[in-house]
C-alpha cells in the first residue's frame, strides 16, 4: 500500500484562495477540504477531486468574492497617497541638485514640444472656429485645361447670382474677391489687402462687428475696416462716419467707414483689412465674364449631396455663357478642408500648410523629449540607488514591490508636473516669442481657453511620468532586503540599459551638432553668394505712370544720383511668369519689362550678342534678352537671332545674359526674358547713388516726391535689402538648429553626469582602497575614462554616419544647393562632444580626488 497522501487539486485550491474574501476564506476552505477527505474515503480519489473542483466553482459568488468598496479601504488609500506625496516632496528637496537638473532638462523639452504643438496646430487646424463651419462650402468647378481636368475654386458672377436666387437648401451665398488697394488719408497712404464682398460675409462667418451695423455694407458708399487697421488710420478716434479715399487700380473713390470688425484669428484663411462692395472690384464688368470665389452656407439639416446634385444643372448654363471656358462639373469643398486642399483647387482661398517646417519642428521636439527622458532615467536611477537602505527597511516592515513602484512613480509625477509648469513658463516667456520673431508667426500660449492644449499637456504629463519613471522605479524596487543589508547588492555594475540610453543620447547630440554647424556654413555661403548683378548703392522708387517723368527729371538734379534706369518692377520683387515657345518646345519663364538701359545698368554680364540699343526702334517692339537657363532649356545652339513666341507675339533674341537670381536662392534659376519697353509703360525707377549716400539720398528724394505728388506716400527700398527676408529666414533656421544642438549637448552631458555619478558612488570603496595603496589621481581618472570612452567614441562614429545621411536630407529640403556634410562639420561636432564628455567626467572625478580614504572605508 502506498504512503502517498492525497490532496485536493492544486489549481482549484489556488483559485479559491485568489477570489475568496479573506474574511471568509478560512471557513470556506476548511469546509471544502473536509468534504474532499470524506469523499476520498467514501467515493475514491477521482470523484473527490471532481467534486472539490465543482465546489470551488460553485462557490464563486458575489457574496464570496474579494471587494474593496468599504469606506475604510478608501480612507486608507487616500492616506497612502498623501503619504507618498509627502515622501516624494521630502526626497526631491533632499536631493535638490539632481532633481533640479532633471526638472531643467524636462522643462526645456516641454518648452520645445509646446512650440512644435502650437505651430503644427496653427498650420493644420484652419478655419475651424466658425460657428456654422460644418455647413459652409467653397464653390468649385472642374474644367478641362492643359490636357487634363483640374478643379478651380471660383464661379462667374452670373452663376453666383443664380445660386443665390434659385436653389433651395442654400441659406446664404457670399461673393469674395481680393486685391491690393491704396487707402489715402490726409498726408498718409497705406497699401492694404481688400476683400470685395457683401454684408452676408458677417452672417456666414463668425467675425464680430465691433462698431457700426453690418447692414450698411449693402450700400456702395460704405466700407468695413479691421480693428487694427482702423486704429492705424484714426488712432483712438471713433472711426464710424470717417471718410477715406481708396485707389482701386487706376481709379480713386471716396468711401465712408460703416463697420469696424474684429481681427481674424491667425488660423483663418480669410484675413481682409478692408471690405468694399463687390461692384468696385471691376467697374462695369460683365457678370458672365468676371469670376469670384463663392461661399455657400447650407440650411441646417440639408444634405450636401442633395444641393450638389441640384447645382449640376448650372454646368450647361455656364457653358452657354462662355464657350471658351466650359465647366465639366460643379463641386463643394468644406470650409475646414479648403486650405489643406489648396494645392488641388486652383485659384481657391488659403494655402497648403508647409510640411517641411512642421516636420522639422516635430523632429526637434521629439529629439529633445527623447534626450530629456533618457537623461532623466539615468539620473533618476542614480538618485534612487542612494536610497537602497530605505528600500530594504521598507520591504522588511511589509512594503510590497508594487507599493514601492507606486511611490517612485508618484515622486516622478510631482517632478514632471513641476517640469511641465516651468516648461509652460519658458514657452510663454521665451521660446514662443523668439520663435515668432524668427518665423514671423503670431503664436500665443493660452492654456486656460485651449482645450486641445490642455489635453496635450495632460497626455504629456502622464507620458513623461511613465516613460521616464518606469525603469528607475522597477529597477530599484527589485532589490532583496537580505542582499541589501549584507552589502551584496551592487548598485553600479554593468548597467547595459542605461549605457545604451546614454549612447543614443550622444548619437542624437552628434547629429544635431552637425546640423547646427552645417547650417552656419550654408548661411555664410548664401549671404556671400553673388547675385548675378550689382545690387549695391541702388535705391528703388515705385511710381505711377502719371508722375513718372516729372519725378525722374527732378531726381536727376540731385548730386548724389549718378545714374538711373527704369523698369516695370525691380529684380527680386517681380513675379510675371509667361509661356514661352521656341519651335516645338514650350516652357514657362520669368518675363521682365524694363527700359533698354536697365540690364546694362544692373551690370548683368553679357555672354553673347549685345544689350538693347535704345536708338533702335525695333528693340522696343520685337527684341528680347534671354538668360543662360533659357538657352539650356530650349537646347539652342545659334541662339542670337532665334525667334521666341511669348503670348502669341514673336520676338528676336539679340543677346544672352549670364544667369542671375531673380527670385530666392533656393528656387534656383529658371528661363528668363528681358523685354524693353517705352518709359510710358514703366512704374519703377532705380537710382545709382554716390557711395555712402544711400540713406541721405532716400530722404532727399522723399522731399522731391512731396513736391511732385503731395497726396501719395513715398515708396522706396534699397535693392540690397530685397533678400533680407530670405536671409532672416535662413538665420532663423540656423539659430533654431544651433539652439537645438546646444540643448542636445547639455542634456547628453547631464545624462553622462548621472551615470558617472552612479558609477563613482558604487565604487567609492574601491577608489578608497586604491588611494591607500598609492594609486595616483591620473590612474583613477584613467580607470573611469576606460569605462565611458567606448560610449562616446561609438556615438561619434555612429552619429557621424547617420549625420551624413540625415543632415544632407535636411539641407536639401531647406537650401537646395548646399555644401556637403564633410570633415569640417563632422570634425567640429566630434571635437565638441569629446570635450564636453571629458569635462563632465573630470567634474565628477573631483569627488574622488578630494575624498578621504580613511573616512570612506570607515563609513563603508
């Protein structure tokens, strides 16, 4: 007979212990065990085990299950978390230096994230603030052009009138045209962006009227002004009823201010400064021939597809108006997606959000967040290991590992909350204002009234709490009390995970340093780059045809004027692209109009042929100068004398100019044509000033202008300043990348600081013994260097390889033509990283140099 003692099924017994209320467990478990042994005697082992399992399952009832709903339990939980917060605050204060380093790193990363969030949100969330935005649509049509069907964001005026009058389901129709106008006040003139629209504009869109009544805009003699525009015109005076003269095209009209409306938010595609009745957009225009953007507001509850089906009947009507411009179909584009799809809808409203800066800012913010998180993990681990005896004592008196993890995460939560608060202050007071200056944006940080931002910050808080605090919490809480008090638990050692994090930090730092150095190199390259013409000591004055000759004659009497030439507009400030054809080849190129002297006056070098000759009448009617890009594009060999067709008119090439930059450096050089015109068709004069007299000449010519035309404001600029905005953008990007590199180096150094501190703390006894045995400070330093040199050297090599690829892609997207990522940026980045690493280690080794071995060994 076997001596084996039969027992109930282990799985069933464990299941009972897991779900049963502790207060009932002893009684229930005793009963089922007693029944098991009775059945064992009476019915055998198989029946006893089956019945035991069934009893356990049968007793799985609500009355027997563990619950934590009593008030005492809740009170204990609240008290526990209060205690965690007190301990957390006490420990943060006790370890002020590492806690401050952690908080600074995280707050810098949070500040970068807030800038990226606000900019990306600004670019992507357009036109979403209108109360009835889900019922507002931009009218579009499809037409066949350039061998394909394209979508256009406008209708003819006649079609807009038909929609307004005849289609059910359409509540309001807003006609919308835009153009530049000149607003003339007493002794002052302003160039403004005007919208030609009707009073329904304020019924459809959520722009509040601040002064006046919107109904008065039904009258043609009334206009509306944006709030800031009205303040510029009339300061603090009440603007309603004030009279202004507005020049539209070549005609001037007097209007009375009838409405002042609030400024459009930054993320609005509609941002007019002046609102004028649409009839003034093109005086005496044929409604069938003139076009406008039309916004349709649908009645509430009306399906857009229903209205869209009705509107298709207008295709035939439109095609009857204009046989040369046939519609294929009519569409409706939602207001909220209008800007996002602006590249698909030609001549629509708004612009596609630029992806390159959004991607760049998102990458920078992600880099900073990763660096700060990794840095926090390293330093937090070093901080936590100093509390190893506290952990041992708490485990001995009954604390479980989960409770310790919760405590460490609570401390981390407090620190992350402080870091986010400081990050918000940094973003509001420094990062966002500086970014606005660099980018020309108008971002603001309004946390209290911004639900999306509140959600983002809350998500960021929990992400940082767990991403940065989970590893230190689980790592430190795993230590065994017995090993802690025996001194057998190693808190230093080979921490491969933290070493890997530090390596990754230095790789990212290497990439950002290379990007910063490369941006500085390319900025210097572009700012010293030849423009292809002489832009120095040239003052450009914008005129009208009426006062052109009178002002020119008076200006030439000024002794500081050495020479002058005329053009329709100045170089780098002119956008007139036209289709050009030579033989069967056709391209679109820049078309520049000037007098016969202007190309020679601007010192654009001649490659072949001749400049215009003002003595030859044919040069003003049928001659053109082309650039080298034109010759390459049309594959010309004997290009002088070649016939070029521009807008159905034929011209003869008399000379080839060396390539010059007529737009931004990044855009490169496309085919360009100079056409000589008579002075009566030109509106810009460029004066060659005597060296050193540019500012004085501008002031003198302004006085001359006031004598010629006292009612119109003087408009002039220096030709050398036309690229200043382009250079400012480049400098802004350079500053952003250099700042990012500085933060990356700082955070990486902080991470190394934490790991070196951890390593030295773990080996303090070793260092003490070595010093007693006669080891020099240099040998101890070499010992520490040996441990961390691989990390830094590996990061330099891996970071260099990655930087060549990543930074090259960045430079291509930003600069187009750029310097290669070669030995200079890689060498400078490597040297900087090595110096920072060496200084960081040396600072920590000061503790070892100043240590007293006797004191250390006695403590240990």
